[in-house]
């Protein structure tokens, strides 16, 4: 083979390799473009169908303000209102709680129950009069008009048990309560990431402004951290929100679920909070802890051991315990969920069921004396 022939053959071979890599690159680009287009159409479809409601988790939470108390982190703005879908107004009272106005001074002939909890009793998507704290108040008075009962809700979305006890210490005791009703949900060992992400992501700046900090975001469900811009973008995707419960279920089947892990890694916080609550309230104020189940797998409920653990610790401090799992397990899960994928928040029917159960149990306790002995 002559030199020119060798050169021509070499050139042809190089062109063949270049064409091969060019075709591979083009095919990869076409594949990626197809995936992006499909995801874009899926994102649009999910949004149009209303299957999910993506939102900006770092948008300023208009109902909240930074607290001067480092444990509370945030609190609600007093005398604030906003119109919500469903033709009702979400509002806070003069003390910054989702309830009607109550003076700190207790009227004569009144039995006061101060309720603390998170987003479950707060119930942002349920009209106030249909939430179980207000239903409980009405039903107690209908069943037993003397004394007059007040159920004062201090529930704030995202609060942990530690924050709730701190709130009782800071504000709850001012109402001179006869009973503290703790609404315990299985994510309560930790502060929920929603509003705390904003207030921990931003720090107080000059003239009351909020300046951005460089703290990464913690994804509680998977116990990992990631850059907050990525976390923010994911939370604004309808696809991610739609797929998240399904991925979470697979993850939980492969290893310890979030709720068991929270009660293992953060259990000391619950123990110390219950102990502090006991010291704050004894001997005059009765404490009742209601334990809210997760609305999932009622037939083979996997969190009975968590309920038992919380119940045992509460009783050790002399608290009365009302476990709501035996009450709610007889109802179809979808009927008591606020929306289909939500295993934590109650529908209006769920609020009514809980109010009925609490009314019956509390009326039986009201004339008794608080348990003082430790188990």
C-alpha cells in the first residue's frame, strides 16, 4: 500500500470515528431533550390537574415573625388576617394565635383548657369553628354548661414538643389554665422544616431586614443536607411533590422510617420537655397528652411502639394520655385525611371525630384529681 493510500485510509478511519462520536453525542442530546420535554409536559399536566400544590418554601411566611426567644424561633403576628379559598378568613387574635380574643385574666366560673400543638390543630385549610379545638369547646359547653369551658388554642404550625413547652412557659401560663392539652403528633420530637427553613436560612439584618445566611438545608425525611437553592427548586416542582410520598414509602420499606428515627435520635428532647412541663404545671394544673396517629396502614399500624413510648413517658410524669389511634382506626383513612397524600393533617370529618373523642374523655376527667404519683 502506497503512502497516499495509507494516508487516505487513516483519514477515512478518523472521519468514521468522528462521525461515530458525533452520532452518539447527537443521540444523547436528542434523548436528553426528549426527557426534558416529557418532564415539562408532565409538570404542566400535574399543575393543571391540581394534583399537587407546589410552593416556595423560602417565601416570606406572611403570618409569622421572628421570635426573640431562640427556642421558639418564630411566632405568629398578632391581629393578622388573610382570605383563604373556601370563603373563610384565616386570622390571628391580639396575642398572635389562631383563636378568638381571650383576656389573660380568667373570668369567674370558667374552666380553662390551653391547647398547644402544631399544624394539625392549627388546621390552616379548615375554618376555625370546624377545627377540633373549637369543636371541643362548643361540645364541652353543650354537654356541661357549668362551669363555662374555654379551649384556648395556642397551636402553631411546625412547632416541636420543646417549642410547645417553651410557649406554655412564655405565654400559656398567663391564661391561668386549669388544664394543658398537648396535641402530640409523631413528628413532634423535631421542629418541622417548613417555616424554620426560612428563619434559619435568613438572619436579622439592619433596620429589621432579613439577610441571607449560608446555612445548608436539612431534608428531615432522608436525614441529608443539600444546598438550599437546589432544595428550594425541588420544592417548587409539581413532579417532585407528586413523587415524594411514593419515594418516601419505598425508602421507609428499605430502612427505619422517619418517625421511628425521630423518636430515637431526638427522644431526649421529648423526655426533657415532658419533665419541664411537669415542673411548670404541678400541682395545680392538670396535663393531658393526646397522641395523634398517622393516617396510614391502620390495619397493620407500624407505629404502635412509638405511641406506647410516648404514652409511657407522659404517664411517668403524671399526665393523662388519650391515644386517638383506637378511635380513628375504625374509619377509612381517606375520609380523615385532609387530602389524599397527607397522612398527618385532618379533614373536617377528622376534626369532628377527634373533638367527639376528646369531649367524652375530658368530661370523665374534669371532676377528678391530677395524678401526682410517678410510675
